[in-house]
C-alpha cells in the first residue's frame, strides 16, 4: 500500500512512495488528479497501477500516474565486455552507490578483473596475483597498469574476507578497474573494429 500524503484535499498533485514486494526497493510516483476526481480512493488506484492491475490503463480515469525519475546517471560501462565481466562490473557499480556496501562492491570489482583475464588470457595459470605479474613481465600490460590491477585485487580481497574497505579505497579500485577493463578489452576491440572497416 502506498504512503498517502497528509492534507492534500483541494490539491491536484501529489507524491507517493511504494515498496516493491520483490526487490524491496522504494519507488516514488507522481499522481495528478484531474477534473472532478477526488483524493478519496487514490490509494487503491495507485496500488492497482503499481501491481499491474485493472487501473494500469489510466486513460479512462481522471488520474495520471508517472514514476518520479531522479537525475542520477546510470553507470558508464566499458564497451565490448563479455557478459560475465559486464555482470560483475554492473553489480560492483550497483553496490558502489550504496553506503555500507563497500565490501560487496570491492569484491565485484575484483571479480570483474578475474573474469576479464579468464576471457582475454585463458592460458594464464595461477592466482590472480600471478596472472597480473605474468602480464607485466611479458610486456603485455604496462607496469603501472599491473600496479593498478594489484590494488584492485588487494581491495577486493579485503572485501571478500570481512576486512573493512574504506570509501577512499573503493573509489580508487573503481577507477583502476574501469581503466584496466578499457585497456584490456575495450581499446583492442575498438582498434579491431576500426581496422575491419572498409577502406
């Protein structure tokens, strides 16, 4: 049941909050009352709209319901990521936005890195640290990028082993992870696509 605003009689505009029964996340809706419609019974109208019931099509009613959209930007995902890499990165970004989810975000940034190396360098063996070192030694990635990857690994380990991850550490891991994925996957793919274009 949505939360109803107090003392809205005579007004034509109201905000309502509803909580999804599946993901348990709140959403805010804007409701406009038109014509001779009143606020009486609005709760039922909105409940049916949210649940997809008979009031889902409000064109025949005197109520307009729209979802309130914030100005928050969607995460910028590096292009051309394999599905499992993208999934881990998107989960990391989702947790990054929420205070108190630093450990979860760090763990998923680390997983993004692991999955990216499996996808692009399947012959590499050993631990994540050993794989990163091998790439640097072979000259396949710059030393600085190897250092970045190692930072992601360390912060991700902290998140996975119940050690506290600070917001500052997480911000650094996020930036490093994004740069690493773009260097390892996005940039080579863009170059490949460019070379394959007709002259």
